[in-house]
C-alpha cells in the first residue's frame, strides 16, 4: 500500500504547509496532495513552492475542475509543475461536490461528459499534439497546442469522482481514482464501482497493474483519543453537510441528519455546530490513537484501496500527527509488506 497525505488550507499559512510537506517527505510518504477548491488558496502556487522545497515525494493537486479552469490551462500547469519538480507531478481532475462551484453559478450536471473530454484533451496536449476539437463543451482551433515540450508525455492523471457513474468513469479513463472515503465504510462500494469502469478501459486492463485507487480519508490522530475526536468534530461540522447520501447510508446516516449543523454553519455558529456532531458522525473519518488508526487503515487496504490518502485535520496538532504517522503507522505497513 502507498501512502499519501493531504493538506487542507486551514492547517496554516502557505509557508506552514510547505514545511509540513517537507516533514511528510522525511516521514516516508509517497505522495503529498492539496485540495483545489474555488474560494480557497490556489494549490497551483502551493504545489510549485513544495516542488522546490522537496526532492522525492510526488506532488498533486486534488480537484481542479474543467469548468472554472479550461483544460488548456490545466495541461500547461501540469507540464510546468512536472518540469519544476523533475518528473514528480500528478493531478486529480474533477469534483468531490457540486456545491462549491454552484456558488459561482456553475452548472455541473454534465460533469461526466466534460471530465471525459477534458482528460483526453489534456493527454493529447501533453503528448505534443495539435488538438483541434469541436464539441458543445469545448471549441478549440488548430492553434491549440503547447508551445513547449513537456518533460513527460504521460504525467499521471487521476479522476476525483463521487457517485456510482462518476466513480466508474474514473476507473475507465484515469491513471488512478481519488474517491472521498467519507465514511471509510463506503470504500468497498466505491472500489466496486471503480473496478467496474476499468473493464471498459480502451488502453487495456489495468486491474492488476498500475491503476491506483487513492482513497481520500479524513484523519485525526493523537495519543489522546478525546483530543483526536475533538479535532475530527470540527472537520465533520464544516464538511459533513456536503456529503452524498449513498456514502452516508453505509453508516446509517442521512443527509437530513446534518440539517441542524448546516443551519448553524450558515449562521457561522461553529462551536455549537461541533457540539451537534454525533458519535455516528465520527465514523466519517479515521479517528483515535495509532493502534486504532492502523486497524482502520487495514480495513481500507482489504477493501481494495491501494493508496491511503490521509487528510482533514490530521490531528489536534499537525506536526505531532505527522511524527506519529512516520514513526508508528507507515513503518507498520512497510514491515507487513516486507
């Protein structure tokens, strides 16, 4: 199993996130990821800073969408980051929720068509092709080609997906998939959808070879279990109302269960919203002491996750959480693999 770590913007200022990324590289992580959402800090800037501050770890942006950023720009960014990082760039294209882009008046109901076209167009640009393309989504002339040669023509493109059809599409067209495992209990259902899509991959079966299912889980790790839970409550209160019904159902929750929390958050009453998070809602992430988290990650591995992508609060103290991951959790799985 590979390990990725995902730094959300509220963990600190950009220089802090760069330092956390350096710490993650030293701790032995394979990947470092940054959620890319509109109205949040721009991860293209962050990934560029991290590329110059690290030497080994792979660097990816999770969720640039082809609505608010044209695939031409995504391809140019990806090739430039790959050059800057000496071949360590990856990317996850798509969405994990409709809500945020809807705030900007963007209608994403044709997301499957748009992502399918976008991934193909980006790959063709990276291969150095002239990409003249005419569809109802993109109308490109014969001047659409990169004016520089990418370091690699095959930079890995993951697909950020949710819902059965979108997850299947990620298996069909992606080099990997980045599903949100909120809750972790939904992993097996999501893996089944992704594997189903892989059967339609035109470039040949990737099932047992290179395809990477990088499950994005929320983590709150601490030697103090109560402190770990408190940090997770803050994460769930803010993001829980946006989660899909099918995933919530795997732990017996409904979207309506978050109505009161949604109301409190919209009124910026964050403290009361955190208190409204129930014990069942805590199952939306990986929470607890190192041994607890090891057990939960083993369940994800057994469900078919090939890269566990740990994000969210990480713990009540980010630096300490990364230290615990590097000293107690990553070595445990490396030893089991040996």
